[in-house]
């Protein structure tokens, strides 16, 4: 056994070394590391604060943040969408500039990027359409079907917003983040302070995520290279969030809590936006450390593999959790999986389920990652822009057998 473990470790190190050697030297590995951390933060956050409670023959959504509001700091750690949007804005603006420098058109650039977003979605919609019909025909309650389908498809809202911002990238290249931030503040002033219509808040779905997206554009312009910029965003965002939560009455949780009067994410509030700015500032301050860490071949290989599977992981992680929950029902109501999330016992039990969720996500990856690879076929025919994409596949016994793209989503 020790000999086989040693050979396995040697194989992993050799494969990691090949991935490291195949990476263009001009690639900013901190960008990929930040994206990987953001994706993993979203996944872990959903797995930790989303519960499906078995109530007779019905499954209902619940959250431990309701009965245990002191767990709100968990949402501060794992609500990392702002970092993802910042990286997305940085990559998109840099990629567009590179495409234009090569003589490419905006239309071709946009088609490539949207294909990477929406080709994998087809598989999710097809599977859950069949699953919903099957559940209803099998006698499942409408409440159960509505709950699981809503959770499974909830990641799609992000893709729609991201697609809108990607489409508008030429207009956002030089937009100052203070403008969309001002929109977010005015919208909430009208709807909460002046009794305006509640639907007005949905303006913030675009304006709120436009803030970190344009921070990413400012990064591309070279305006955020000095540590002072990161510190300003971190301190300013943290102080702004503290004032909005402590004085203006916004929730402390940075994710939605079932039954709460106000959600910081649905739609985004000024508190969520300022909190995102603080996260972006921290991410910018960590860039040099991440670059140094990514010089280690094994660490870089892990980050590269997460980026290769970014869309698959994002789109299927909720399905993995629900598949585990549904399968577990055959054994009865299991702690941390089907029970009410109202105590530390549930938290401890839920932590033990995380490896099972990961295994289920691995099964989803095997089944559906081909759709993510398919979304990049057009990009493989294009020239690789600096820092935008690189290709590597390590095959049997460490030999290079073909090409696989590490894509910027």
C-alpha cells in the first residue's frame, strides 16, 4: 500500500508539473485563483446554509440562518459572487481589447463568450424538465417539485445577469463603479425611504453586480495596481456595510433567509454591494500572495482544474445536494440532511455530509462536463490571447495527448 501511494503521489506531481510547464508565462495566475476561490465559496455557502426539510411527504427549503442568526458570519465568508463578477469584468474587458487588437469583431467575441455560458445550461434545463415531469407524475407534491426545481435552477439568474453585462462590455470599459453604486443607493432610498414600489428594487439586479464588474474593468485599466486601492475598497466597503447594517437596518446575513422581510441578495441591497466592494479590496490585496502560491505546480494544477470545470461545478452543485437528500430519504429522516436546521447538532451533521455532496457532484461532473467542453470548441479555433486562455491536457502516463482549454468564464 505505501508503495502504491508513493506512485500515486509521484504521478500527481508529474502531471502537475506538466500543467505548470504548459501554462504561458505571461498568464496572471492570481486571476484564476480568485475565480476558483469564488466558485468554491458559492458552492460551500449553498451547501452550508440551504436545507431541505422532510415534512411528511413534502420537502421544504429552510436555512440555519433563520433560527441561528449568529451564524451570519458564515455568509460573509462564502458569499463570494462580487469577486466572481470583478474577475469576470477584468477578464472580459481584457479579452475584448485583445480580440480587437487581433482584428476580431465584437460579434465574434460575444458569440464565443456567450456560448461558454449557455451551452452547459442546455443539459441542466433538459434534465430538470424531465425530472420535474417525472416527480409530478410519480405523485410528488407541487410544493416539493417547486422547491427542488427552484433550488436547482437558481444559479441561472447569475448567468442571465452575467450575460447582460458581458454583452454591454464595450459600454462599460471606462465606466466608473461609483455610477452604478449611486443607482443602487438611490433605488433603495426610493423604495424604503420614500415608500416607492417594491418592483423598483429589481433595477439593482443589474446595477448591483455592475459595481464589481466595473471594478474589474478598472483593474484592466491599471487603476488598481497599488495596494492603496485595495485598502480603500476594503476599509470603505467594510465601514459602509457596518453603517448600513447597524444604522439603516439591513440584514447582517449576506444571503437570503427564508421568511425574512428583506434579503440582501434578492434583489441586491447597498449593504450587499458595499460588502462586495470590501471583498474585492481584499482580493486585490491578496494578488501577490496568490501569484507566489500559484508557482507551486500542485496548487496551480488544482486551480486550473477547478477553472476547467467552473460551469459544471456552478450549475450542478445544487443538484448534487438534492440528489443526496432524495436518496437519503430511503433511509428515513437523516440528521443534517432532512431535519430542521435549528441547532449546533444540525451544523455538525451537515459538515459530515459535505464529502457526500462532493462525491455526488463528481458524478454530475462525469456525466455533464462534456457540455462545458463543447461550449469552448469555437474558442479552440481562435488564437489564444495573453492571459486569456491556455491549453493543456495530460494524458495516459503523463504524455501530452491533445488539447483542452482552460477557459475564462
